[in-house]
């Protein structure tokens, strides 16, 4: 099968005919899919063809997943916690891996179980976006865990616009109190 430089299919040709046609256009005959039946060849400028292939390879390398890091402390405030989870979800959404690091300072080392609980909470909160690649592991004065993104079809963000599922549930009882006060008046 021969394909012209304009992506027009020229049909099945014998090799000498295809070479003559390519030379007549001042271009080269390049085999694109040798394993196909019949083999697919394209009439193109070989230098330009190689340049485009190298450009595609560079794009693939750039789109490879990078490792992003999110640092936590044991006594992190709830708002800060959700902000960091939103950032982690953004990284995972882009296809990057996320390294979650929890650092201990000073006396916090005496309560490492609190760090373990926080890492389990992070793991549970991000389970709709990522899978655990490396389980939480103690390394000196920190605990590290690596998360890799789920396939794009399975990802579901939970902390998108600053509201978490747990904070939505907490807001509902407050509304009920307001209704009771209005009915009492």
C-alpha cells in the first residue's frame, strides 16, 4: 500500500513503480508499517520524516509522569489538609505521581502513631484518584508514601472546589437549626 505526501492512498503497487513515482516527485519512499499485509510505504521527504519522528519521541518523553511531592505535618489544620489534598488531586489529574511526605519535628517523634493515622487518612481520601505504589514507610524523621494515578476513566475528584464530602455533611445540621429558630418565632 502506497500513501502519497498529501496522505492520499495510491493503492497497492510494485516496488519499482513506487520508487519511480517517488523519484518523479523528488521525494523518498519510506516503509512505515513493514508488518502490515501488504506493507505500507509513504512517499515523503526522508529528512522531514525523521524530524517528525524525533519530535513525537520528545513529546512522549515530556508527557511521561513526573513525581510531585506534598509535605504534611502531624498537627496540620483541617483547611490546610484539604488544600494539600486538592493540590494532590490536581497533580494526579495531570497523570503525575505524588509522593506524600509527613515530617516529624522534635517531640512529635514520640507520637508516630498520629503520623500513621494521618497517612491512612490521606490514602483513604485519595483512593478515588490514585492507587498506592509504595505503602507508607518510616524513614528517619518522616513517613513517605508514593501514589500513582488511576486510569483516566476511573478517576473521580472529591476535593474540587474547596468543599470536601465530610464538610458538606457537617453543613446540613446547621441548616436544620436555622429552620427550628424560624418556626419558634
